[in-house]
RNA sequence: UGCCUCAUGGUGUAACGGUAGCACAGCAGAUUCUGAAUCUGCUUGUCUAGGUUCAAAUCCUAGUGAGGCAACCA
């Protein structure tokens, strides 16, 4: 990362880590990790965790680092496609794991040894109860569990059985390895949690080498310890797994590191869902075009939509870090992109819904070029020339036959300024047989060129964008809007309801727009502000040379529309 | 009828026993060759009840509310 890490607010996690560093815990090292399961694409909620973990490493350099570790302990759900997309997304956000790309599956042999060690110590046993029996005997939230009949087996017998599990002597579900902790614990996670289960499944990295796989609760803390992670940060739903995490770190001998776990609240955003399972449903049902559909809250989706890494990082910093299960407004995310895009996006004239304007007093066949500033927020972005001629397109929205006084664009007999060109007066409204407006005949005033405001003329308040008709490029524009019509689709659906019923039918509208010539050669990924309209990004997947597709990232704020 | 965690404007957060501040959203105005951006101002808040203290958002007790927990998922 080239950007110098800013100094984020001292949230409760950072305060804790600062105290550890001050106390020279782990000689002052801060080693974190981002541990995704490769069973889906990353979303904006994961970005919060990525920014935290990798951000912490940047803040505490040089005695720090952040690992990317795939928690690939369940071969039935994981795929290399996801492994690859996750790496792309983390890098896109601007972070680097350096040499520290790891997989829990790298530790399978070591983990197996740790399991044997627990068996030797009488702290783990092979249980042959069926999954149903185990569930029934675990008790309930209010009643203690009942010990398994296998609980008091000898270490030697457990050792032999565990070896047979590994050797493939059993069918799936026949038995499991369990920690021997406390069947009466008020914390369900401590009622002899399962450590290993049998899965005759092909693993995307270890192939068929294993038929027993460690559970998250076993693999995760020990993987952290193996990598000498100092601070294992996760979301609130793992809070009551912490005692088990600590139990393992305490009871397994010979660990190279002694990490501890702390939890923070996951991100929730209005007008979307942030659950891999639900996002997968949208993909499978064809309600979106894929994980990277620009309407998806996935990192690949928002990237395609035109969001910048800086905007996403800024957003993650702004939402903060607490233990309160909050619901952040989509408007905050949109604010963060607008803020960044306003700085970096070049301006361009594009008319989304064109209506033709004929300048009756402009010479036929003449074409002149107007010089425009690419980005008034960054003059180094330079200038460009756009053609202007007798026939133009303006936005249909910028003309009204009848309008109230607060509409200061074009009306019959009224005057409006064509940005950076001159003012025009609407002399005639031409309609077809059906009464639809087909074109406007206007006259322009040479005296108003270059923003000139001759004294004694009525003030022209409105300024609109335009595109010269003959040179205009037809480009496909996709107007994206919020994915759901409800701020909380899951809540609105209620218990047993289906959140998919609230997918916004107007979440995508496809149009053929009239653009100034330069837009035709937009490179995939190019970011623009269509003046007076919104921020757009040339689609990286479906654009063709000379035929870009422009995705609307977010509309410009519109205080006129809002008042309506 | 269990256990764990949490509670500050509409939303997200800060204040670490001493003036409740910031951002988003909203509203009003200035400015503007983008009804954008920028600038100014405004509205709105410490869950409730007790207690400790000169002083409580902050400490204590109880209540209320919210989230999480009974996969051989992570």
C-alpha cells in the first residue's frame, strides 16, 4: 500500500492492542489475520474485517503483519473459485499479505498430532453416538447435557479408534472426536464440542489425503497459535466460542504462539443483505447476474459498479468498531463514494434520455469545438474538446412545456444556458401526430458565449449539458439502484418469509444514451462523472472496444428532485 | 424460562467522574457556467428507576429493550 496509514479512531480493539504493545506482550508484535472460508464471495461486511486486520498491521509496522488464511476445513462447501476471488478482493482493497498466504489445510497433519495429544491427556475421546443422539444428549439452553457412554474410554482405546477414523475404517457419521470438557456448562460450546468429523470428501487442496476434517473450533485457535497470531479478531457470533478457544490454547502443549480472541459487531447495511447464503440464493435464482452483479454488495459487485478502494476503506473507517449490532444507512456508503469520485472522476457530457434541439440561427453544416475542463476539482486532469453544431441533444428532463417558477431549465419561450457554450431560447415546440414533443427549435445568442452575462438581459439561472447530435456516440448505460425496496428485507419478510420478494424490480434500467465522442472509447474500469447526472464506470466485463457499457455507480445528489 | 454481550439525536459514532462533540441524513441560506461540489446556520440524543459523588453518558443495583448461543457449518 502506498498510502500512508491514517490514524484511525482508538476503538476498543485498538485500545486493547495499544495496551498490549505498551506492556510488551509478544515483544510488542501485532500479528493479525483475515480468515475467510472459501465458500462464497466476499462482501462489504468482510471489507470491514479486512480493513481492521490489515489496517492494524499497517498501523503497527514494522513489528506487525497480517496473514490471509483460508479456513478450508469443510471440503463439502469450498471451491478454488472462491479462493481466487478472495485474493483478488483483498488486493483490490489495497492490502498485501506478503509471504503470509496460509491455509488451515496446511496444518492438517500438525492438527492431527494435537488431537492425539489431547487424547493422551484424557481430554478428548471418540464418540460413537449418532448425530441425533448427540444432539439429544447435549441438553438444552436450560438443562444440562448427559455424558456419552463413550466418554470414559481409555486413552489407548481412543487413540486406536482415532487412528481408524483417519484410516477410513468408518462411514461418515459413524463417530467423531470430542473434547472432554463439561456436559453441564451453561455455554453449549463447552458441552464436549466435536473436534473432528468423518467426511469422505475431496478437498480442493489436500485431495483425498484425508477423510477426517477438523472443526472450526479446533482448527481456528490452533492455526492462530501456529502462525503466532497475537490478536484474533472476529465477529460477535463467535463470542461464546471464546472459552473454547482459550481452553484449546491452554490445554495443547508446545504451541508456538499464544493468541487471544476479541469480537466486534458485524456490518449491517440498509437495502441489502449481507449473508453469503442469501447472496448465493440471489445468484442461484437468477435474481442477479452473478456474484459480481453491480447491484450485489459483494466486493466484486461494488468494484464493477465503480466504487473505489479508497471509498470502501473510508466507509469502513467511518462506521467504526463497537459491540453494538448496528444498522448502517446505505446513504453513508454512497456519501463515501461520491466524496472520492468527485475528486478523481473526469467529467463528461452524456444525455441519458435525449430530446433534439435545433438551433435555427446556427449555420447549417458548421461544427465548432468547445474546450471543457476534465475535472474542476483537479485541474491537472487537463481539458478536452467537444463538438458543437446546429443539432443537439439535451436531457428530456431539462425541458418542460409547463413548469412552476422553481423549474429553471428550458420552457417554451424561456432561456437556458448550454454549459460552456451559450444561452438558447426555446422558440417552438415541435410535436408529432400523437402530441409527443419530438424536437425543440431554439435560437442561440452569440453575446452569451463563454459564460458571458451581458448587462440588461434577464438573468438565466439554468445551465444544462448537451451533446452535438451528429457526433454523438450511442452508448449503453445501465442505471443501477438499490437491490431491495425495503431497508431491511429480512426483517420485512419476517420469520419464515422470503426476503427475495423485496428485490427491487427497478434496480436496473438499461438505456441507450447520447454521449460526447470521447466516451465511445472509454476503457473498461474508467470512472466518469456524467455532468449533472451521476458517477459512472465503464463495465469491466461486458464492454467491447468502441462499445463501452456504462454502469451508474451512484447518482449525483439532486436537491431539485428531492423537493418534488 | 438458562447463559453471554450490548444500550448516546432518524443513522453511524466520540466523550475513559468535570461544558454531550463529529459524520451521514434532514431543513434553511450563501455561492455556483453541474439544482453537484464548497461554505454558513439550524432541528434532533445519554433506555427506565433507584443509589454513590461537590459533580454521572461514564461507577453500583434493579428493571426494560436488543443481539447471540442447543451443525458431525464457519
